[in-house]
C-alpha cells in the first residue's frame, strides 16, 4: 500500500511539465540535479544548529545582554502546594476574592499567603528579559548571516537581473553548490525552531508559530522537489532581508534602548513594506505567474506554486496591516517597545521561505 501511494505521489504529471520525466533530471556529465533525498540532511543539520544555538546564547548572547544592562532575574521560590497548583493550571491563574477565600480555608492558609503564592507562581511563568534577548539575538545573527550569504550566492547570477533566465531551460536546470547550501541551511533553521518550541518562550500564538514553521518547511520542500530553485532563492532573499531589522529592534527593546528600538522598527517597517508589497508582487509573482507561460503550458505544480505564493501575498498584506497599526499606535504612545515586543512573532518569521 505504501509503495502504491509513493508511486502515485511522485507521478511526473504532478511535479513536472508535460513530456518531462524524472529520468531527465538524473545527474550526468558532472551536472547535479535536485533530489528529494537531499532534504533528509536538513534534520541532522537542524540539531547541529540547536547545539550551536546553545553555545551561542551561553557564550555570546548572555555576555552581550549583560553589556546592555540586562541582568538575570532572581525570582522567589514558591512553596509547593498541590491544591493551589491544580487550581492554577486547570481553573484560572487569577483567582477571584471568593476563590482565594475558599482556597485559604482548604489549604489552612491566610488569604494573603494565597495571594502571594499566586503572584509568585505567575512570575515563574513570565519569561525573563534575558531569555527574550538571547532568542532574538540568535535569530538576528542567523538572519544576518543567511542574508549576507544569500546576497553573496545571488549577486552574480543572471536570473537576479533578468527574470527570463529563471525559466530558461526549466526544469533541466542543474543544482549549484550555493543553491544547495542556501536552501538546506534555511530549511534546517526552521526545523530547529520547530524542535526548540518546547524550550523557547511560550507566547500567545504558540500554535500559530507551529503552523508557520511547518508551512515554511513544506513550501521550501515543494519548491525544491519541483526544481523551482531559482525562483525559490529570490523569494527567500526578498523575505529574509526584513527580519534582521525586527530582531535587532526587539533586542534593543529588551535592553531598554527605546529610541534605538523605535528607529530600527521604522527601518524594519520600511524594508518590510517595500520588499513584500512592491518587490514580491510586482517582481516575484510576475516572474512565477506570467513569464513561465512564454515557455510552458500550465501544469499542476505551476498552478500549485502560484497558489501558495498568492496565499503568501495575502499573509504579507495582513502583516503589513499589523505593522501599520502598530506604527499608528506608536504615534500616540511615543514608544514602540511595548507595542510590538510580543505582538505578533510571525512578523519576524518567514512562511515565505519557499519557491
């Protein structure tokens, strides 16, 4: 049964243009072509990134945070109490006065002791600024490195300057080492974020982040298997470039540098709106939706690719609305730090890391 499903899933009519077969994409004459099996390496590389992240946060991010004046918060321990813990987890974290009175009677405590217990228990779940800074510092560093690497990989590629080159010879386009590492590292990073969700700060949109990271991995995987590598790298660089500014703004926000935070957030907003509302729809979508029709007849993966990218553009519009909303609020609050710190982590994410 599995073999039957596998054969059906990899039918050429789902992935390739008419008349093109998988055998046409076999390695020959020193040329290497994409293979789904290449993606297996993203899992071990993800664990390597997790290990690197651990040492980075310990030996680089933490000292840097202390340089900015962020200190480890020492929180008072609570006395274990199974009755109060059960109420905290399954009823409410903020009991009413009636609840406090009842719990005090049940536990043989004073009402003030119960209030103090709940206050300290809430503080235990509240993420400290040090950990927030460490996470943003790691993301900032990765986005900075991958963006610089992306520019270095792409600056001399003809399809960056002439979009017709994206589809020239498709799908018989060999895989370059730079394309391989750009894709594999980006996918490994999103796997690592998925694997570390359990230990990362729990935000309100935890489920949204899980969906976001899975979408990023699935979109990149699809573009890899269908050999949309050239257009995929363009999508990735267009979306990576804004994330650096958001994570750096968060870092300065946690450090209390409000003016610097505000400046960086305005830069992020500008880069985000230009890259995702101008460059992406009028450059990338034009490249993937219109130009292929001069070379090929529409086929399944072409349609599926563009449906994904159009959904992505809808998300870009939604995130742009959130950014403009936050900027509007900042005009009245005079500070962006508290407005966006955890307002919508997806803004710093990349569901678009695909092709």
